[in-house]
């Protein structure tokens, strides 16, 4: 399921909803759970890259899809939980990096 195109598209839509809610001037959003809007705004570029990569044609690694899914659904994570000390920007970057298929990474590194 993690490597299906439908799963990627759903994650991309979820990420876009989070970014859209964070950019709204009103604190009210259509999200069912409040987000740390300032953290999302600070990570907007990274979220844009995550969304772009999830919507791009071609394969993505299941590990990256799993990381993106966890990032967007973990109520204790830095996206939703203010007391979480993890850096949201770094976590989004890690998910984007993990989306690269292993074959491509091995080819590029000469393995």
C-alpha cells in the first residue's frame, strides 16, 4: 500500500492541507486537529518539496512514504505537539530524501 500511486497522492493532499491551514490568517482551519502553524510556515519550502516529490512521476521508496505518513499522522510529533523538541524542517527533509528509490541512490553512488 505504501508504494501505490494513490497513497502518494493522498499524502501529498494531506501535506498540502497542512500547509494551506498554516498559511491562513485565521487560526481556524478545516483540519480535525490543531497544528503548530509557525513550524509549518518555517518549513514551507521543505513541505513544497515533499509535495512535489510525492506528485512526481516515477517510483518512490516505501521508507520515504512511511516517514511522510508518520510525520503527517503522529499526534505526538512536532507537527502537532508543541512540546515535541524534534525539528519539523529536518524531519520533512529526511522524508523527502528517503523517498528516493534505493536503485537510483545505488546507481548514483556507483554501487
